[in-house]
C-alpha cells in the first residue's frame, strides 16, 4: 500500500519527504526541518532533533540515502533537504498532508480513517516489530521518552496473527 501511494506523489520533494518518514520513522515536523548537515552519509545515519529537543541517530537505508542525494542534485538548496517551492524555508507540513491525501485517493486507498503522514511512522514501527526488532530499540528509533508510548505499535497485524497461529499449533500439538 505505501509503495502505491508514494508512486502517486509526483512532486519529488514531497515524495522524498514521505519516503524518508516511512524509511526512518520520522515525525512530519522532524522530516520537514531536516537540514543537509543532519545527514551522515558515511555512516548512513540521520541526526534528528525530536520532541523536547532530544537528539537521536536513526539509520537511513542505502536506497533512501541515494534517492536523497539525487533529490539534492535537483534542487541544490544549501540548507534544507526539503525546501518549499519558493526556496525560502522548508516545505510546510500542511502542503505535504494535502499531497499525501490526494495520492491516497489516486492510489485507490481511500479508506477511513484516511492515512496521514503519521501513519507512515506507525507503519515503520509496526514493520520493525513484525520483523523481530526489540521494542526498546523501536522506542529509541522513534524517540519516545516512555516505553508505554511505543507499546501502541504492538497491536496484532495479519503477519503477526499468522505466525502466532503457527506457533500455537506447534506448542499445542499432541495435547
């Protein structure tokens, strides 16, 4: 679903921002205010200043890093990774939210509630947990001060239900 929606976003700045939100679990406010100097290309990390001015380092997947480099070669803004159309400041979160809402409809994913930029962050956390990443690591990557905030991502998804079913079948065999 995420790939279909991102494919419908034609503005490269918007698509790049959503790609980064999804690939790194960022809040929209964190993504739009990212500066070029926040990227550590050698170590493939982003330096994020989150809520409460807390800093965290988030790994950035190689394909996303390569896409960001190509994006920067297109706009070459000296400060912002995601500049606005006038190139005076970062793209506005409301502009991004509208762009995503339009893409969701074009992708045929018009569901209620409609996916938002924050849905991409939720999807990131859910995928990490589904692939066995420890919840404390997910907490650190998301920048949550309290583990109870992270536990909201532990809801049962279809892959988790399927694997749970197989596990229970195995454990309960021969009763």
